[in-house]
């Protein structure tokens, strides 16, 4: 044993990301303790069904169905259960009790991000959600912190892996949309309701989050123009290729300045033509990328895995370590 104090971590949800977060926390306990200066003690994992099969073998005694009880007394709550209303209530309860919260819940943040951020601010707690956009790719913290002194002018994101996979298969291998979609489903890229991917809802939620952070404002999800890929045909993809373009589902957020000098933010998701010379054209398969244009920094691109249990768990753990360090510094 060592002299580290314990920080009590409550995990809500044990799906593909939650199971990997729990595994990494248990396996890397000593290393993380040394890195943080405190032991991240997993006090429990709240699940709906204690007997459901898991991706990872985890100690049975960690599981509970009593999420409310688990949240009470936690220093850090990690919400990976998904859904909106119950997750929102548990997160509000956690924040009100002064706990920091880490979540990967894009739908929740897109819908209730400002309310949750206010609740966190009121008690001086930290709400972080790096994993909510583009899985493993660090993009929230770079936009919020690394680029905080710059003026971002535009963000272009391939933020939905399944539609990128489908369009990429159609473009490079001539697959039909149906075949490509079937494989995307087998690979586990699609949401439980694939309409969320195919019709651009998932990308619109991520566009809301990116736009709000990049432009220091609130961009509601229903202000995002949204068009999915269901209308994209093989013939259009072929024609684009011949003209030197590729069709990608893009989430675009940009600052617009009117003639009278007033500014606003436009956010939209649609299948866009990208020149084959653009770095985003080389984002293949289920990968994600976010291309950022900023006045001083110029062009930046963040690229990597936008989904996947262990990949997304990396972003969750990063937020968790960051929250834990705050506790250590705060005493
Ligand atoms: N269905 C999502 C995607 C999963 O295809 O990108 C990650 O958010």
C-alpha cells in the first residue's frame, strides 16, 4: 500500500465504453495513483440488469442497480449510461453534491449542456465530456483550452464514423449503400437506432457541442441545419469522383459576419463535396477528423478513432484524471 488518499469514483453504465473504463481503472490503479497523487477508487458500477453479459470480466460486487445511492458520496461521477432524463437527473444530483462529472453522453450535452454547465459552475465542480464528440480524439479540450487565446473561424468535422464508413465504401470499393450499412452495423459503428447516424442527428448533436465551445456561445441543436446521407446515390459519388471531389457527411460550424458588423454562428450537417486535395478527403473507413481554422493558429486537424469501447474509454479516463488532479490540488 501507499499513502495516497482515495477519490471515490462512481461509474454509471457498463456498456462497451463503461466496461473498458472500469477495466482500465482497475488494471492501471497504481500507475494512475502515481500520476494523479490520489487513488481512483471505483466504488461501484450502476447498471440496469446485474446479470447482463459484459464485454469485460469485472468483480461482481462492484455492480449495483441503485444509481442514486452510488452517486451520493462520490467525488467523481462518470456517466456512461446514455439516455437523457435519468442521466440528467443523476448528473444534476452529483453536481449539486459537489462531485465532478465526466460524461460521454452527446445527446445529453447537446440538449442540456448549458443547464449542466451552470449547475457545475454554481458549486465549483467540473463537468467534462471529451468523449462526447469524436470518441478518442482530443477536440473539446483543445478547442476550450489550447485555442482559448485564438479566434476560431471555422470547424469542419467528420464526426460520425458509420456514415463516413458507408460513404467511403461506396466511393472506394463501389459498395451499395445497403451493403456498406450492413458492414457498418456488424462493426458496431451504428447507434441502436441507425436513423440517428444516417439522417445526421448524431452529427448534429456533435456539431452543437463543437459550435458552442468553438464560438463561446450556445448553439441549440435545433438551430443546426441537418441533412443525412440517405439521399446520396452511387451515381452522385461517382460523378463527384470524376470531378475530383469526395462526398463526406460534414458537421460545419462557422462564425458569420453580417454587413453591419454583427456576428452569428452557423452550424450545419450535410453531405458535402470535398476536394480530394483536402486533408478531410483522406479520412477513410469509420475514422473521424475535425479540421479547425483559426486566425492565429491557421489550419489544424485532429484525427483518429471516433467510436469504439476502449478508444472512447481513453478520452473518458483523460477527463477523469483531469478531475482527480483538481481534487488533489484543491486539497
Ligand atoms: N454512431 C456513432 C458514429 C458512434 O457512427 O460515429 C460514436 O459516436
